[in-house]
């Protein structure tokens, strides 16, 4: 909090000037589809955007929808809490393993594989008949 308060007097002395425009002026909303095509044509941007989408979807599903999904399926509501606990528990060795594997393969490839595995796990969890054991396995995989 103190560091944040120190920013206020410092910020008054910092002036930001946008870079001069290069090229024709923006076309407003009419230029949005062309801009989106141009951005998504860049491989790195498309992968980064896809990664943010996958990660955000997975986090939103786990924290917001998983406990409710479990309860709506007729399973004990406490199983949702147990699933979140198992995700956190398995995240400890999962994080270590991801660091280890990233030192042996391209980190972007490892991250892509993690996102793919987690996406497949969510799809399988949604498709399968709800059960306590299935929820435990799903939580361990997500961790």
C-alpha cells in the first residue's frame, strides 16, 4: 500500500506521449474485420490468443462452474470442495513436473501440451457420467 501511494507523486512527473501515427488513419469499426484477419495471420499472436482463451476458460470453469456442476449432477456438494482441494494438491507436483519438462523440451510446446491435455480432460469430464471417482481423477489431471 505504501509503494502504491508513492506512485501518485511520481506519476505526476511522468508524461506519456503516444508514438506518432504511421500509415493511414484507422477505419473505425469498418476496419475491425481486416485488422482481426491481419492479427490472426500472425502465428505468434494467434497462439498467444488461443493460449489465453484456453487458460481463461479452464480457470473460469474450475473456479466458477465445477462446484455447481458437481452439485447439479446430484453428487454431494462437498465433492466440489474436495475437487478444488485435489487440484491444488496435484498442482504442486504438476508445477515441478512442468518446470522439469520445460528444461528438456521447448517451453511453448510444453505449455501447449498442458493446455491441450487440460482441454481434453474438461471435455471428457463433461461427456462422462458424473461420479465421485471420475471427479477425483479429473481434479488430479487438472492439477
